[in-house]
């Protein structure tokens, strides 16, 4: 089992910066992907950014150049740095860890961007 806990959400004005953090615990060595998803009201949960199994990163087109994913494996933590936030970035952001047969989620953290 893997447990995830997000922190760092809140309300910001458009153009502002914010950093989300996610702490992992448990059997993290089993994880192939580690990353962030988000879900806006009335919409499906979509990938924002993630680390792939080979260490490369994948970003959603809508956040390329504005969001940066990073990680500290010694601290078992990943971060999502966000610059130039837009109102359409308002969503609940979920930390995710995917193993071969299991998908683990954090409880989510709300981010609200005002114009």
C-alpha cells in the first residue's frame, strides 16, 4: 500500500505562483508513475504532470511552460510549481502514484484562481 498527502493549495490571483507538495509513504518502490492530476467542477480528472518510470516527465499541453514538477526521493516528496496561474486552473489537485496493478490517490487539495 501507498499513502499520499497533499498540501499547499489555496486561493491566488491570476498570474500568481503557488507550490503544491505531496508526501508519499508505504511501498513507494512499487510505483512506476508519480504525478499530479486535477479535476474542475463538472469535468473529468485529467493529468497535469507526472514522472514516468524512466525519470522523464510528461505535461498536459495546457500547463507546459507554466507548471514544473519536481521531486525529492530522499524526502519521498513531489512538488508542483505553478507560475502564471489562470482562472481555468481552478480545480481540486490530486497527487497520484501508479504501480503496475494499483492506482493510489491523495485526498486532493483545492486551488482557486481569481481573475
